[in-house]
């Protein structure tokens, strides 16, 4: 477009968003933030678990070897009636478990709050957010889809399966 034909000022239009839609967008943003927060807790927990596993690799190997010793030698100990050997091997397993637990405790103490936060988000925050969103949404089709209760109930499925088995017999 030529310079002399360009408009001097562009008209600005302001879009008016209905209050209900603003609330719905606010809740959807909050829901997205909630999902991001849960994902961050999950990755933090996973990272700490990996670090813990690497840090206690020697203790894990000791425990594995002690358990393997029992698995491999138990039939021979039973045949020989060697109770002392078995008790000695059990003590080695107990000591190895205790050493591993002691080594992992500081990291498990860091992981526990992250896992509790994930559980809270899964059990309380997400269902509450879905209920809140369902109350604000004006579209009836969307309201039907925003059901907090699971659509598949294991107890109902088991009951139907038991009834079907009874009918077969």
C-alpha cells in the first residue's frame, strides 16, 4: 500500500467478554496450573528416587546378594538340618535391609511431601476444580461431560461378573 493511502489511525475495537466466560477461563487456567504443579511434584519425586537409587546402589547390591544366598542355599540347609546357617543368612538380610533403610531415609523424607501433595491434588483438588468448573460452565453439553464420579466402577463390574458366573452354574 502506498504511503499516502495508508490510514492515519487504525480503529481499535474492544471485545466485551461475558462475565460467565471470564470465570470459566479463570477456572480453566487454574486447572492448567494445578496440572502443571502435579507434574512438577511427580518429576521431583522421580528425580529424587533416581538419585536415592544411585546413592544406595552398594547397599541394594548387598541386600540382593544376601537374599540370593538364602534362595540358593535353602534346600541344602533344610536337607542338612543346618538351622544356624539359615539364621546367619537371615541376620545378614536383616542387617542389609537396615543399612539400606538408614541410607535412604534422608531422601525418603524429601520425597514423602511431594507424594502427599500429588495425592492431595489427585484426590481433593482436581475433583473440586472439576465441580467448580461444572457449576460455572453455561453449556449443558459440557456440564454432562464434567462428571467427577468415574464412569467405570470396579465394584459394579465385579458384581455383574459374579452374577454371570452364577447363571452359568
